[in-house]
C-alpha cells in the first residue's frame, strides 16, 4: 500500500546483461493493453554503480508512483536504484538477482549449482574513455548461448539473440551492492525452474530472503520472452497491490 492513492503506477522494465529492452516486448504489449504506462530504458551495462545511478535518474524524472521490474542483472539495479527514488513503490524480480548490502554478483553466482553461465562467457576489452584505458567486459559464446541463456526459445530466436547480445562490463559482477530496497518495499518474484543463466537455486534463495511473493514458472532464464503472459500476470498483481484504494 502506498500514499499514491488510486493512481496506476508507471511500470519500468529493466533488462539484464547480454540483452536489450526488446526482450520485454511481449510483456510491454500486454501491459499496454491494460492501459499501463510502460518505460523500458536502455541499461548501460557498464557496472552496478554506474548503471544504478543511470536508472535512478530515469525513475526520478517520472511523475507519480513507479513499479520497478528487473530481469537478471536488472534485479540488482532496481534493488539499488529504489533506495534513492522516493516514487518507487514496489519491486518485481523476473529471474533476477536481489542482492543484500555488500554482496557482489560474481561471488553469488559462483555458488550456483544450476547456472552454467560462467563456463559460457568470453572475455573482451572496451575503451573506458580515459587516456586509452581499457576494461574487461563479457559476452556469451554464441555457440553456448542457447543452453546457457535461452534454451526454451525457437532456434531462430536464440540465434538472433546471440547475434544481437550486448556485452556487460566486469564491474557489473564485481561492484558491491548497496542497501537493498526490498527491505522497505513490497516485492514479487518470478523464478524460472530451468534457469541456467542466473541459476534457479540462487534466484529462488534471494527471492525468499527478500520476502517476495513468489511464482515459479517452467522456463529458461529469459522467462519474460518464453512465458510473457505468466510474467505479465505477476506484474499486474504487483501493480494492483501497490495502489491504495480509498476506504
């Protein structure tokens, strides 16, 4: 329940690593059919600190209440950004990380028995813009993309996603997370039972720790692509829950 009485929240969908905002297309269409305003910003994928600051700036420029939805690494971003965005009223994690203060995603991911992502990563370098300096970023080996990320999509869809993937800076996995917004905001979570990306075990554990209202759905890490209706249903449930009905 929030102080934004009877006002539909704007729904902000935050994509994760190796993806872009188009991964939300199926969900966006369904939410718009329900007359929700939806924003799916481009996640810079340059590190937890940098990306959190960018997302917070996007949210703070939206009028009225905002329901934040994050996929994968995007979950870490909404966890951090919502601590500095007074208009954030709820969090929805979609196969997403919900870290606690001080946790680093690389260390968390290393403990997963379900994830195969680390064995599928290819290291690259990118220019930081500072006097010829470079930093490390990762992409998924296209040959391993299907198994590690999107096993339940049609083969042509997986090939397209592998070709258009966006690399993520190593800082996304090494930056320490800040105070988690899930300690003060209500949260919901979709746990994909066949998640070999983030790892079903890690995602389920984090969702339970956050006290999220959890729905488990049969599918891969990109559950919002393969099962958009199930993901939309939980987002709608959250959106309706954060609206205070005058009594």
